C-alpha cells in the first residue's frame, strides 16, 4: 500500500522544473517564517537570526520582492509595535541587503509614508517613534538613490568620497547640506527613543527598553560614517570659500557634534549596547575648520560589532520528510499471526470447530481487505492513467514548444543579424555622436565667446552712453559759449557802430575846424597881403609888421600841426575798427568750424550706437534661438519616449508625477514673465532663456513620468494621461518653435501649455492611492464590495474552466464505465 501511495510523488518528481518549484516554494516558506518571527507584536527586540535569514534571502533573489510581498500583507496599522519592528527590519535590510533592495523599496515609498503619517496622528508612544523612523527611512532611500556612489551601509573610502563630491564647489556645498539633513533624522530618532526611556523609567535590560533600543545599533553605524564624511567635506569647503560664508554650516555642525557626542556617551553607559557593539568616543571639542592643519588631527570613528555568541535555536522542520509505515502495523501483523497459528509457545486448542469459525472470520476479513485494496489499486490506476495522459499532453506541449523554440531560434538568429547590423549602425552613430559632441563643444566655446563679446558690447555700450552724455554736455557748453560769443559779437558791433559814429562826429568837427582854420588862414593870408601892401606903402611901420608877421607865422604852424594831429587820430580810429572787424570774423569762423566738427562727431556716435544696439538685439535673439532649439530637442526626446517600447518597463508613482507637474506649472508662470520682459526690452533675454531652460527640463520630466505612471494605471486613466502628455509635448514644441522665429516671437503664448499640465496634475491626483481618505465606517463596505467582486470573478473563471476540463477528460480516457465514474468522483472531491 505504501508503494502504491508513493507512485504519484515519484512520477511528479520526474517532471521538469519540479525541483526549481520546490526550491522556490521552500525559499518562500523560509522567508515567510522568518518575517513572521521577526516582525510580530511582542515587545521584544528582533532576533538577529531571523533578520539574518531575511537579509540572506535578498541576496539569494537579488532583491526584496519576496520581503515586500509578505510585508505588504502585515497589519501594520493595527499595532504600533508591529510597525516599529517592521521599520527596524527594513533598516537592516537596506543596510546589509542586496544593492537592488534600494530600488525595490523606492516603489513602496508611499506605503512607508502612509504608515508614518498614520501613527504620527495618534497619541501612542511607539506610534510617535514609528513616525520619526519612517522619515529617516525615506530620507535614507532618497539620499542613496540620488548618490549611488554611497551604498546603503554608508561605508566608502576617502577616494570614493572625493569622487562623489566632484570639483564643483556648489555640488560639494549641496552634498554637505544633504548629509546634515541625513544626520538630523538619525539624531532625532535617537533623541526620541531616549526621551521615552526617561519618561517610562525603563532600563536597557528590560524587554520593553531593548525593543526601543535595538534599532539604535544601525543608527550608531550610520552616524559614525556621516560624521566622518561631513568633517572631510567641511574642511574642503573651508579651503575654497571664505569663513563668513560657511558660518551657518559651522553652527549646524557644532550642534550636531554635541548631540552625537551625548548620544554616543549615553549609549556607551548602557549594558545592552556593551555586549552588542563597540561605540567610538568623539573628541572633547569639534574640529577647528578655520585651521587647515586640524584635518590631520581628525581620527575617523570606527564602530566594531563583536562576533555574536551562538544562539539557542530550536530546530525548525522546514521540509516535511515522509516516514515509513506506522509503528503499530508490525504489531497488527504479529497479532494476526498469533491469532492464526497461535502463540509461539502457546498450546493448540483442541476445539477444531472454534478454529474453523475463527479461520472463516479471518478469511472474510482478509477478503474484505483484499477487495478494499483492489478498489484502492483500481482508483490509483485510474489516477495514474490520468497522470499519464496529462504527461502525454505535456509531452505534446513540450514538442510544440520545441518546434516553437526552433522557430524562435531562427527568428533570434535573424534578430541577431539585425542586431549586428544595428551594432554597426550604432558604431557609426557613435562616431557621428562624437563628432556632434565635438561640434557641440565647439559651439559651446563659440557660445562662450559670444557671451564674452556680448558682455564686452554691453560694457562698450554703457561706456558709449556715458561718452554720449559727456559729449552732449560739451555740446551744450559749446552752444552756451557760442551764444555768449554772439552776444559779445553784438556788443562789439554795437561798440564799433558807436566808435564809427563818434569818429565820424569827430571827423566832421575836425573838418569844420579845419575849414574854419583854412578860412582863418585865408583871412590871415589876405590880411598878410594887405599888411605887406601896407608895408610896402608904409615902410615906417616895419618893425611892428615884422613882429606881427612872426606871430602870424607861428599861429599858422600851430594850426597846421593841429590838423596833422587830427588826421593821425582819425587814421588810428579807422585801423582800430578794421582790427576789431577782422578779429570778429575770425572768431565767427572758428566757432562755426567747432560746431560743424561737434555735429559730425555726434552723428558718428549716434550711428555707432544704433549699430551696437542692433548687434546686441541680434545676439540676444541668437542666444534665445539656441536655447529654444536645445529645449526643442529635449522635448522631442521626451515625446519620443511615449512610443518607445523600451520605456514600457519604466514606472513612476502618482505622487512624484503630481510634484513634477506642479513644478512645471510654476515654470510656465516664470516663462510668461520672462516672455513679457523680453517683449518689453529685447536687449536682455536672460530671464526668458533661464525660464525656457527650466521649463523644457521640467516639462520633459513631467511627460516622461506621466508615461511611466500610465504603465501602472488602469486603461482609461492611462489613455487619458498619455493623451494629456502628447498634448503637452505638442504645445510645448509649438511654443519653442515660435520662439525660434523672430516674426513669431510676438505671437508666442506660453499660457497654452498650462491647460495640458493641469490635466496631467489632475490625473495624477486621481491616480494617487485613496486608502487614507477612506473613513473607518466605509472600509467594511469597500471590503464587502471587493470580496463580492472577487467571488463573482472566481465563479466566472470556474464556469469557463469546467467545460474545457470535461472535454479534456472525455477525449483523453477511453476507459469503461466504473473508472470514468471514479474519475468523476475524484474530480468532485
């Protein structure tokens, strides 16, 4: 009977893949047992052996799929202790598990956040700790996904730290801030645990205290590495930036240093930690970052985990081993032998009739048992025939699969040839890409030079504007001087007219006097003639006449000299008037020449200024056009991802999609502002270029994440989300195309991109999990509806399977009536 019962198992053991299925089943069973023993509602620390098995399981399957498949089913909202121990196990899995665990945990960020927010709203001691612990786990996942150079265990060399920090001082600054945030979460958890221990007056040797203190071992390991890395990065920042700029960093580091030192000191004094971990001691004071030589005095804190003592583990029978026949069967056979032939040393009964009756009863019993065995054997034979038919069907299926594999092999060969051709094409594309990168680098260099020339042009333009202002001032001063000269000229003309009039008046007076003197001279000459005649007549009066003649001669000489003096004065006045006129004409010629020269220089400067202004406008539009072209390439790549079959494996959460869409909407507002500023003043396109660059990246990120989110969404929301992403990409491409055309820049409307982004945002909010929004009284109704839907789906599947199953049984067995009836009964069972 045992050999017959074991036949199906032996037949099944020959099926291909059975060993792998058994191994997988055994692995799932082991993981389920370990998870259930590690994460429970007992207020006791997680045993290391259970956590170790879970961690080994992640390395066995190269991920945390099995862990999360069981962890999702845990009733975490029902027990705060269960949630606390789940966070502890998850922390250990993140630190010591397979590297792919990080990416698997990223998919369940929303579940972790929901548990933390749920317990954060409740007044429960462990619930408050769970809220702080989930924030730490989310920070840890985000940090290590953003910086993959740092493993989840945070143990890297100084060379890897230098490489991860890079050479850009902004990246080093940002990395230091993120490590400060990381350390704040770790220290906040430790402070919360110690605060509850002080409140509850618990000690480290009690199970309740150990349950709270157990996760701090991983916190101590994380903090020791974070402290060392922040010291290294702070010294590097102080070597590149002034001390005043890093005052906030130093204050934050000093605060964390004192908190970490108190945490290590309190943990070192507890007996619970002394046998599990060797905690380092920090120096009395923080490092002096203002002194570069203090880096040599820094000692890296090292945490030592001593080897664990073997724990008393109860043996677990994870594999069921079939035993032989029960121990009572040989006794039954022995009793039957004794009843038939008597005891070995017993006396034979004399009554033959009694023996015959006994033998008859035994024959009947054996006959009934034989019939029972025959029926059981017949039933097993029918089962074996059914299994043989199943195996034959599987064999036929294997043959079909083999034929299909041959066809697939031929297709794969064809695809391999295509892939090789594609590889050659890829190599050519790689060379083209390298050439494009070289051209891009050359273009970038030209862009840099153009930017420098643009800066120089701006400076030259400003200098010319200042010189223009100075020239305008000088021209104004010259005009004022010219007006002054004109006034002086008028005054000189007026004075010259006065001099002319005066000279004419003097000339007339002198002419009159001269005429008068001439008349007097003529009168005197006549008188002299008369006197001479009288003299000739009267020689007697000779002496008197001689004296009178001398007097008249002297008077004549005096009058002649006076006339000569008046003529000299008149000539001097005329020469003075001529000199004044010559000087005035020279001054007028000089001022007219200076005025013409200044007007020519002003016209030249205005023409140069207009040329520079036009050149500035052209260069600003060229910068905008190149930025719009780069934005167009980014958006085209994002839109191409919507139809890329390789992108079907990428997934994203609705929460992340909502955040990306919201940031993209904010970028649209900035783009509108930059566009309005550029239309107001086209000599400065910096605001529009910056807003366009930010918008293109955020819009492309939103489109890609929208496509990734649609891969996990139901069909109708997924189609609407894909359509919204396509509409967003089309409108964004139309916008950047308009920004590349100088005639279409005025008609560009950035606001048209807002509506598809709002649609993506609304669909993302609709796809967010609504588990926290359901009220407690609605939860039962939802569960009932879900159970009813599941039951109806199962019944429908059964109705579809039963006709096919009956057809297979009818076609595969040509046995007579009783075996067919047995198969029916077996199927019914």
